[in-house]
């Protein structure tokens, strides 16, 4: 007779919602970095972020496009918009950014 084996989940496992909120509070700028820090898949963290926006815990802000002052004044520079450096494509927006509500 087949038996189902249930894997135990460690008690200290954080929910993806809590991880996103905590990482945002620490200033972690990208879902990729949040995934690396937490061990939770980026796709799951993206779904958690979208849910947090829907319930009003995180605000989604649309930025119109590239900064008039060039890359040096771009608010996305610290989080990975490299303006076409190397093999990354040049980006022109609009972009979404998020902040805790």
C-alpha cells in the first residue's frame, strides 16, 4: 500500500510576504537580491510583491523613463539599470518602482 511522505517544514520558515516586506525595509533593491538572501524563488517573491501592492502594503510608482540628467541622475542606477553597458540592453522606460506604503 503506497504511503505519502510529508516533508517537515522548519518552524522558522518565513512567508514570501514577510520576506518582501523585511527585505524592502532593509533597502534590498531587487527581487533577485531578495531571492538570493532568502532562498525563495524570485517568481514567488514577485507574486508576493504584486499581492502586497493589491492589499495596499506596498505602493507601486511609475517612473516616466530615463532621467533628463542622464544615467548619473537615474533613480534606477543603484538597482541595476546599466543604460546598455556590456550585454544589457539600453532601457528607456517607463519603469515601475515600489516602496512600503
